[in-house]
C-alpha cells in the first residue's frame, strides 16, 4: 500500500506542475493578445484621426475657400459698322458683346446690377447696363449686351483707321455674394479690365485679353 502511495504522489505533483505551467502560458498568451488588440485599436484611432484631419483640411482648402469670380468679354458681333477716313476720322458701331462670369466656387454667385464702359485710348466711347443675375456653382454665366460705340475728331483715330485696327478697353465691376450650402454667404466682387482690337476691314472683334 505504501508503494502505491509513493508511485501516485510523483505523478500527481508532475500533473500539477504541468497544469500550472499551462495556466501561466495561457495567461501570458491572453495578455499578449489583449496587448495586440489594444495596439491595433490605437493604430486604428490614430489613422482615423489623421484621415479626418486630412478631410477637414481638404474641405477647407477647396470647397469652403471662396474665390473671386472672373468677369470677361468673350466675343462680339456687329449690327452696324460705320467708320470714317483718315481725313475725317470717326466710327459708329452697334456691338453685341458676349460677356462671361466664371464662377469656380462650390456655390452659386449672385451679382447685382452694374455698368460696363468701353474706352478708346482713355476716351469713353460707350456704356451699357449689366443686369443682375446668377452664375451657377463651378460654371460660367454667359450673356449678351448691346452697346453703341461712337467717336469723332480724335487726333489718334485717323492713323488707326488707316492701319485698320481700333484698340478698345472695357471696364466694369460686379458686386455680389457666393452662397455655400444655402447657409453661408460671403461677399465677393470682381473687376473687368479687358483690351481688344476691332478690325475695320474684317469687321470683327479680335485679340481680346483680360486681366
């Protein structure tokens, strides 16, 4: 009987030792798994914060940034075209000018009534009204205005009529508001400053350059 007890005891002790070792290993493994999960969770949170920051920065630099629209003379046709000579310099033109308001914002641009004026070497030769309207988001509002241009007796006009080219400038200013998401409105104005040539031989508007 004593021999049996001596044989069983070492086996029980060994089993207990292995069980304790397995329990410790399981505990270490469990702690390691929890540590890895916490690390993954931390990495996901950091990545999410970076992503959100990038989205907010991109949103602020693109969509929420309000830019001034561009106001330009695009082209023109003529209903009447009367010009004098070098000895009797004059011109009287009825011009239909196509204008454009380019709005690059992520919201419509509503502008008020205004006036556009045309000059020949600093002398006003015609003006007309620009009616209030609306340029849609990220688009160009195109419209046509009719204006009479006339001048007589200018000392430089004879030489230009001989060369066949009249150089004009146009100036105007628009005031309005850009509306973002129907809740935010920001005032924006834009100025027109264009130079253009009128060919008296081809009876065409050419070389329009706007700043």
